[in-house]
């Protein structure tokens, strides 16, 4: 079983719990894990948008002037 099949199984399980009892049951069963996933997603996204991308653009544009 590779990583992607495990991830698909995990997210299918989350969808099943959400459909059964809504967001309350999802947080009751997988609370801290859901918070960690959301936090990690925004940390990676914002790190890329506000740190890595501007740094990359600045390094490439300084050679033009």
C-alpha cells in the first residue's frame, strides 16, 4: 500500500464521518487531527505565497536592472 492509497483511504474515512454526522461528529472523532491538517495547509500555502515566491521573484528581477 503506497502513500497515495493510504491518503485516499484516510480522506474517504473523513468524508464518511462528515456525511454521517456533520462537522460536529467529525471534530468529535478526529478533532486535533483536523485542526492540524488545516493549520499545516495554511502554513505551507502562506509560506509559499509570502516568503518563497517573493524571494524567488526578487532574486530573478534584481539581475534585470
